[in-house]
C-alpha cells in the first residue's frame, strides 16, 4: 500500500519507492499519534536509497519548515568553490563532514531578527522565545512589500528556494533550499524576482541536506561574480551578496522535531555538567581529589552484635548538592563506596581484559588528610584473556545503589580523563571528553558527531541507567564497538537488546546492603537513627536503605504500612515471577546473588517477622516456620532465557510457591490455598 517495487534492468535487483505523493499525505493523516516516528523511519529508509530521493524529498520538505519557525541557532559551514570554471556555471562542493572551525558561522534566528556571525553567543535579538512570523509568498498585495519573518512559497514550483527569512530593515533574505540528492543547481529566476519586485539587496543561500551527503552545487557565473566580489575582496558591503553554505546542524538532528536545538539554552542546561566535568577532568594528575573523602568509623558502645563485621574506615564521594540534579533522584547525598561496588568494578575490568589487581587497593596515611583515594582507571593495564565481553549488566533488587554505582564509574572515568557516554533518559544523552560535556537527543546524533568520531571506539564506555522511562539500551550502541554498562531490573524486557551481541555479556548481581553498611551509612543522613534502632529494624523488616533510615525510629508506622499493603489481593496472575514481585514489593522479598556464581540470584523473604503477615490464614492460625534468608525457589540466572525462566517458574508453582489467592499478600476469612513451610524450605 505504501511502497512499490520495480525491477531494474538486470531483473535480479529491484528498487522501492513510495507509490505517490497522495499516499505520502495519507500516511501523515492517519498516523497522527506516531507521525514523527513514521516520518523519521520512512525518511531514513528513502534518503539512503539512491532510487528513492524524490519521496525522501517530499518528507524532508514537509518537516523542513518546522525547524526554522522557532528561535534557534544553526551551525553553518561554507562550501568550497571549484578551481575549474565551466562554460555556463560555477561549482561548489562540501569539503567534508567536518569543516574548518575558522570558517564556521552561526545563524541566529529570533522573533525580531536574525544574523550570521562568527560568535557562538547569541545577540539580544535572538533571546526571545516567541514564534517566528510566518508569511505566504508572494504576498497577496505585492505593493505592501515583504514583512519580517519566515516566508513559504504558495507554489511548489518556486525557483531558487523552498523558503526564506527576510529582514526589511537590511533588505536581506536568507534563502533555504532542501535537497536530498548529491547535486543541486541554483536557479537565478527566484533571486531575480526578489530583487526586481521586492527590492531585496542582500542574499544568503543555505542548502539543507540529509546525513552523510557530499553535496555539489552549481550556479550561473552571474552568481559566481557576486560571490567573488564580496567573499574574496572583503572590502565594502556591495549591493548584493550570495554566500553558499550547508547547514551542518541538520546532519544528525531529528529532522522533523519542531523544537530545533537552541545552543544558548543547551549551554544553560549543561551548566552543572560543565561544573562536574571541570571539577574532575582538570583535577591534578594522579590519585587524590577533595571530593573523595576518607572517614574513620566509630561504632556505638551500645551496639553489640556478633554478626556485625564493620570496617574501621570508609571512602565517600561527596558531590556538591547543587550538582546532584544531573543524576535526577538517583543521587540525593554523598555516595558510599560499598565493598560490592569494588567487586562490580573488578568484574567490569575483567570484562574488558584489564588487570583488576589495583581495584580496591588503598594508600592510607596515618593522617587522614593525606590519604588519597586510589582510582583504578589511572592504573588500567591490558592483559591477555581467552574471552572478552561486549557489555556488563549490573542487576539486583530495587533501592540498593545500582544507579549510584554508575555515577561512581562516571566520576572515576572523568577523573582519569577518559571519554564516557552517560544516559538515563530517552532523549538526553551526555558525552564527556577533553572538550567538556555535550548533549545529544539520539544515539544516531551522538555517533555522527565529530566529537565522538575522533575517539577510537575501544576507548568509549557507555553507561546506561535503565529505568521506567529508559527501559532498554539503544540497539545502535551495539554496532559502535564501545563497552556498554547497563544497570537494570531483572525483567527480561530490559535485556532483549543483547540477543545479537558479538561477544558474551558479563552479568553481575549486586548484593543488598549489609547491616555494617547501613550502620556506616548513617554519616550520609542528618538525624539518622541510632545503630540500635537500625539493628532492630533490619531484623524485623529487612535491609532496604530507604526504609531503614526513614522508619528505623518509627517502626510502628512502617508496620502499619506493610499491613496496609497486604490488605489488598495480589495484582498478579499465577504465572508472575518473583522477580516482578521483588521489585514491586521490596518490603517482602529481596533478591540476593548466590554464593557460588555472582550472576545467579535467588529471592529471599526479608525477615521472619514479615513472613507472619503473609502466611496467616486467620488470627488463630499457627505461624509458618521459615528459616531466615532461605531461598524461596531455585536460583534464577541473569543469563536465563524466557523459556528457562518459565520452566523454573512452573517448578515453583508445582510446590505451591506462588499462591493463587489472597493469602500470599493478606488475610482473608475465606479458605485459601496454603504455601507450606516445607515447600519454601527446599
């Protein structure tokens, strides 16, 4: 319905094209919800096919006008004049995707004016966020002349340009021409019309192209003479000027986004990222940084527990409060370097065939002020291994610090001056290197940028913090030979992108917080509960840090919340896995790595006390005797496929592990199926 296939002369090859302009319009009309996705997908397909440039042009023309109707900043690179002189036309061509920075200009478009300058800083005219006035060309009353704003031709056969910006005070027009082909000719007719009928004296010509197009433009020698008189002499302003440039900003942009990237706004958005980068990237070479702080741990004398094996010291990464917004709600205080963080970092080093001997090695002076944190990235060394991983997947229960570990890795890499990509939102990707932070909307934009292309792909690490908004890793990362680290829930949907990896993925299951770490973590919180309160809370309700620090001194309030949670029937079918329940109900179930393999995990009840809420059929029923921290079901591997997980799930159901009624999450006076303690003790 949308595409026709035509055989080539060889008859064993075919070309595809949209059946008609009418069908293209139908697609736009019926796919309103997914309009931008449809247009971008169809455009990219057709733009890269040599036989489908015309339908690509239809799509580009339609979305093209949106981007210049809002205040924006565009980076322009001049075309290079050919040394050969044709009999009728002069020729220009793109020198390459990366232009000489000295020749780059910036087009600033505002609601009250526009300008082309060398400076990256916008003038006062372009600071307004009002929309650009939009006009029909030619105007109905030609005698009234042209008003300021964006002019769109009423006829599709308009010569010389697709649209233009006009400033009546300077009598200047910026002509825009969208072209998807590798060649384009500039017609003199449209320029002559603007000069003769509307008194335009100054022209700027901008060609807008799709990605990776090497463009060649030709124009009459009359245009060439105007160009030479202004461009090469650089003396006084003549009556006319024509500058041929290509709008490089559109290469790698979402061509149909009605909100083009405003450079001034981007600079403001990246202010905190710039501070983080400057703080760590420009730190003195070698170990030691004021934000890495060493602390001596003093335990309360009233805290006596035989199982408490707390260290005597710890390291903290203190990020200034004003800069924590970079990481959203992830980073609300300083970051404690947990022992399991170091284990996860060792796993990452082994995955890229680096020596992990220096990870966790400390150089501590008797005077704490002279102690220096050992950044293992500063001592990275390649070692020979029989295997290599293309990514590391960090998983575990909710609220145990997976996202904070990613932040820690980012900071350590900035401190070691290593190029790094960090993503936690669908449409916002941060890239850090020696030139500072940069922001991109898509992965395609990212890897087409000159900033990323200059790095060897083996140098890049991609840190992806999967969450409710960003549920998976963009498949484009897979083709760039960068090392990917993903922090995820245990849900299979987050790891589908790994099915076609060139190398195996390394999985690491992060441990829940230990009691010792919870005691140490008190230094991160104002008005933290006492060590004794934390000990009592963890014995009754588990070790989830957020709950511990919030409710350790209000345990009755927390118990009431747990009772309220179990007063409703479980919102799951019988086939729901414990992975899902553990993330939705961390008050009841914790996921722990097995002792034998760090990529296997098993669900555990957080405590015996919580089990009493779940396995009482009535107020007089005996309490189930379940050993503390006994796995509920056979261990599940992060490497398991969906079918393997389904098989283990069926084994759970066969022993009554996943009850079908209300009993699992609450009390009910009606008879219910019971999950026996013998079944859970297996």
